[in-house]
């Protein structure tokens, strides 16, 4: 049982890390362009009203 208590979290960590790397390979790189959204200072105040 102690062996399972050690190996299961290590195995799950490896799966999560592997899925993260797999996701990076599948998704296209983010393009930096002029159309990025940049909120101005009054944006939050207008939304709150």
C-alpha cells in the first residue's frame, strides 16, 4: 500500500505534465498583432454601473 501511495501521485504528475506538453504541440502559437485588446482606465468603472 505504501508503494501505491508513492507511485500514484508520481504517475498522475507525469500524466499532467505530458498532457501539458501535448497541448502546447497541438495549439498554434499566439500571434502578436495590433488587434490585441487593451482596456483603458475607465473600462472597469463603466462596467460596474
